[in-house]
């Protein structure tokens, strides 16, 4: 796995936090309750280590996942992952539907896909803008599955990939909704990303 310095990791976390802040601003326009999005922890993993970390955090619970592929100067995919309880709480807040309402499932897919699109585009847009690199985005997709099955059935979790795991906190009033942003980079793209970060740091 490529070595990453503390300075590179700090810079990437700052980029992601800036993007999360912009995404929070857009989400705030959707609800009356102020939403604060923050990334308190950013870690780098290879595939097997990521699996162990995420399995430890989520056990084998069902997860709600929004995935968006990207290409350009960097290529890979990004995922916004929620435990089902957090996903339902967020959808309930955004739509006004009661969490126990049978209508909640009907609006969940569209709502979470929109949230994922806003958050992931905010994060990736921040990285591409601050590093002055072009990125193209595919249409996001939504699905629900266990993390164990995701790892066993998804080629995106190839062990040769590099993963940035951003533990994301949605703070809404006194309600904490936890999620994960997983950025998946092909190895050459990750090397290019670190090179761009180094060039940006040299200008400071």
C-alpha cells in the first residue's frame, strides 16, 4: 500500500471537510433544522483492512448505500453508507414522514439518493477544485445490503484498490446520524492524488 504522510492525510481531511460543509449548506435548504456535517476521522486502508474496520463498526447489519462512480484525473467510486436506523432517521427528518410510517419506504430511495448525490458531489467537487483537476461523475445508484455481502459480491472492493474511509457525522439538533464516506481509488489514481496534494502543499 502506498505510504501516506500525516501532512497528506491532514490535507485530504481538510478538503473533504470543506466539501462536507458545502453539502451541509445544500441540505440545510431542504429542512428547517440546521444540519452540520463533519468528518472527525479519515483513514486509509487496503481492501482486507477496510473490510475488518467496517465490519467491526457495523457488524452484519443491513446498510443503505449510495454509490457514485467517477473518472477523469482520478478514477474510482465513492459510497455514502448508512446503518439502516440512521438512514430511516435522516429520511424521516427530510421528508416529515414518521419513522414508523409504512410510507417511509416509498420515499427512502429517492431521498437517500439525493442526499448521497449532494454529499458525494460536495466531497469530490472539493477535492477536484482545490487540486485543480477535472472529474466526471456518473448517475448515483442506491441499494441495501449487508457489508459482508457487499465485500463478497462487489468488484469495487478489489484488494488492490486503495480506500479512504471518512467517518461522517450528521448533527441535527441533538440527534446524531452516523454514516461513512468511502472513496475507492485505483492504485495509479491514488498515486496521482497524493502527487497533486504534495504540489498543493508546496504552494502554501
